[in-house]
């Protein structure tokens, strides 16, 4: 029997890396694990039950909400509230942050920000999707409702972050600042088993992930980078491959394992980029830095950006260190005309 180390055992084992660990973060991570199993079960039935498709409403982003978006949002909120470690949640599917009002929750010390089901428009075509989460210690005093300040913290103050990828297998990948670790779900046992301990992204790669349909309005530096990949790259690094799934978690996960870069620059439709700083870019930035990579808005380290709004968007370049630095160099060499 191989040495099966479950996510639960690993979290407890690693909590001792935390000075004064009281098990609260471990319990919080356990609630995310539970919600991931519940959402995974529904996603795997999508198409058989009436849980795909749109609900006919839009989220604060103006994006059509899918039935599974709302299902995932509800399940993660319920699981987080039940474990009494979280005083409030901000979500892509909620216009405002949600305060948990039970007394135990008001006394909790963490807040969670999440994209409960990223890439959900892909569900109807059976493409993998994901959940992304980001965890902070609250700033406001215990016993009171959380404030905007609790949710608008820069990414470098995260205490944990991770994603669930509902793909050919379901995996949960997380960090608490001591490396990044991947767990594969075994449905026959109902547990996440350690499958990728201390994941590291190659310093360089030959995969670039970008929606080239937006090419015409890309910043000049991004156009130059794409041309570099297609024509100018030194022989030792060719051939580059363009791989774009349209699901951040999936593109990120493949690039993490193989090396590569994901780019979502400013476009005509999204002058500030499409991805949201707080619950997409910051958690992925924490993970990639822990794996030896970089995450930038093209000029600044993502985790140093001071948030101003819950759903603010930023240009996002994330992946192998050498590739992110190359994009930054092209953007510096070809600055946008103001
Ligand atoms: P586009 C999904 O909506 C998402 O937020 C990411 O998961 C994905 O990488 C991106 O948007 C896809 O956006 O504009 O290329 O369809």
C-alpha cells in the first residue's frame, strides 16, 4: 500500500510550521476541503441533472451567472460559516462582502476571498473549471463584523491561498507560505491524497497562454512578446507552444507543472485587464511565488498592489520567472502611448 498522506493529515502535520498554531487555520482549510468535495460531486453530474446553463441573472461584473456558479458559491459560504473560523467572505458572485453574524463567527480571526467557480462558462462544454481561494487574518477587532479594510489587504498579507481544479482528476493545491502542495481526490476513498509535494515551476518554459482574439488591442509590448515567441526566440527555447483553455486554473496548473506563462493584458473590453486582483490574481500570485515563479501586472509585483475596490481588475502575467521578466522588459521597451 503506497504511503497515503491525506490532505487532512498533511494540514495538521504542517500546522506545526506555524508559531502559535492553534489549529484554527487547519480547521478552515478543512471546510474548504469539504466544500470542494461537494462541488466536485455536482460538477461530475453536470449534464445529467439540471445544473448546467445560465440562471438568467448577472453578477456584479455583468457576467451571466451559471447555475453551478451559484451552487458553488452557496456551498463554500455554508462550509466556511459552519466551522466558526471565518468572520466574513468576499466572492466574485456577491456584490458586497458577506459578514457571518453568529457570535462564534464574529469572534473568528480570518476572512476568505474566493472565486467559487472560475471558468464556469466552460462547464457546458465539459472543459475543466476551478475554485480559487485567498485567506487573510482580519484587521478589525474580534467580536465585531468584518470591515472593508479586512478584505482590501495587499496580497503579501495572505496567510494561505489555493485552488481546486475540477479536471480529468480533481486536485486541491494550496500554500500556507511553506511551499505549495497538490492533493488528488480519490472518490473511492472520499479523500484528497498528497500527490505533488513541494511543487516548483521551471524557471523557463515554452508555453504561452493568451487569448489572441484580443490581439489588435494588446499593448505593443505584449504584441512584441508574442512575436518573440513565434519568430525570434533563441533556438534553444523553441518551439514555443500556444495553449489557452479559457479557464485560468487549468492554464495556470499546466504551466505550473510544465513551465510557461499566462497573460491577460489590458484589452478593448477590459482596459484594466479582466482578472480580479483580490480573488484570482493575489491567490495565484502567492502560489506561484511559493513555487519559484512570478506574478506581475506588467510592472509591479501583484502581491504589492494596494487594493482599492473589492472587484478591481488588473493586467495579469503569471508563470516562469524568465518569461514574466521578458514580458516586463518588452512592456518597458515599448511603453503605451498615454
Ligand atoms: P476570455 C474565466 O471567465 C476567466 O476569468 C479565466 O478563468 C479565463 O482565463 C479568462 O476569464 C478567459 O477570458 O476573455 O479569454 O474568454
